[in-house]
């Protein structure tokens, strides 16, 4: 049903705008959750095929979903951060002029280079850390705290630390990167003095996207479906999310939309049913600061696929417009 739309999405965004460095937040509405889920799975498959890292999040399964740092944690839980660090370490080896495939499993790059190439460890370790510092600390898209954690994990993977991290240390650093927020008292020895919270989570998302890029991916696609949970009610009839919680989520999305130019190579898709639009008191329209940014007053007989807010139910059997009005 959505074959033409999938082709459009791949060509215009995955192989075009996002690959070239752009970023977008898309709002895709459908009252048929099973078809919406099917479409999102296909978009994720297309993104993976185009070289993107992909995270698919079910908003109904996220605790305190209205907090942007909890959403960040849900995103990272769908990503293989350990695998990314290993891939990044391989790229560092290439930057140093060696072939990563020649380093045997179970041996660090530094130990291998010392043994096979006669390198002096006291010189190779600082040389390796210098490459890491250039990639991470001189990269304006990566926060210093995020760079500090990645630097230590990557240096350990490469054997460039004077003292190797123990398994508990690595588990702690990965937990921090994933937004699980260990105690600050445990993090100070790693020169980490902050935790990921609602105020800095967007900066850490930007850092995450850049880490994905450093590992060789084209960018990051994040799909968050079932946002209808914002209107869900408990068995008692009370709303699962109160007004303050809903508005905090809407404001977080508003800030993402307004700050989209600070992100590069990122596509975010938010999926939901029609009720989130039709309910004036609880839905998007209840938070005018967000609604003014995503509504489109210009309508026509043909859906405009470039629109950031798109009614997927109108795509079935419709002829599409690819006019550039309404967004890139």
C-alpha cells in the first residue's frame, strides 16, 4: 500500500537530504496502528539498507516517556553501543596506518603493534589517544562529557590506556552513555561530573548521532510509535499522563523541532493516531507552541509527501504531490 511512499522516503531523505547532512522530525498519523507499524518497520529496513543506525521505540513501553532523558535512554537501549565502540576503534586503527583485520581477536591493537611491528608502547599509546582526542574533543557536535566517556572506552578497546579498565568500570561507563545515570560519586574517577537529564538530553542525542557517524554509519533513524499513550487512561479512568507531563513532552518535541539545525544526519519519526490531533484539550492542539510549528493550513486533494505532518491514511489510493512546500 505504501510502496510509492517508501520509495519517496528512501530517495528524498535516506539517499538525499539526511545523507547530505540534513535532519528532520516527521509526524506521521494513522488510525490503523498495525499498518503504521508495518510501514515503520519497512522504513527502518530501508534505512538499515542505506547504511543508517536504527532505533525503534514503542512509546507505550517507556516509563515516564514525557521526559526527554527517558526517551534518550529508550533510544540507546535499541542501539549496540558496544558494537559502535568496537567499530570506531577499527577506524582509529586505520587512521594510524594499520589494517584492523590483522589484529587477532583477543589482543589489543597496541599489544599487537608492539609485538608485530616493534612499536614502543610509551609512544604508541599517546599517539593513539591523540587521534581519539582529535575525533572526539575537537568535534563541536559532541559534548565534552560524552567525549570523555567514549574516549576512555575506545582507548581501552585499543589498549591505549596505562591501566586497563576492569569489567565493572566499562559497565558503569556504558550505563552512563545509555542514560541510566549511575551515582555521580561513582563517576568522578572517570572525570564525569554530570548526568543525562531533561535539560541536556538533546545535546547528548546530538553527540550520539555523531558517534554513530564516527563508526561509519550514514546517520541515525529514530522511530517513536504509539504516542497515543499520552491520552491513555488508567483503570480508574484517570489519565496516565497529567497535564504537566504532557506539556513537558510537547515542549521537548517543540525544542527538537526548533533546534533541528543543530543536528546532522538525523531523522526522527513520531507515530500516533488521529485522536492526538482531534482532541483539542489533550492533544497537540492543546500546546500551541508545538502545534503552530507542525500544522499546515494549506491542504489539497493530493498529499504532499514533503510535509512534516502527514496523514498516512490519505496515502492509500491517492496520487501524491512532491511539491517542496511544507518542508524539505
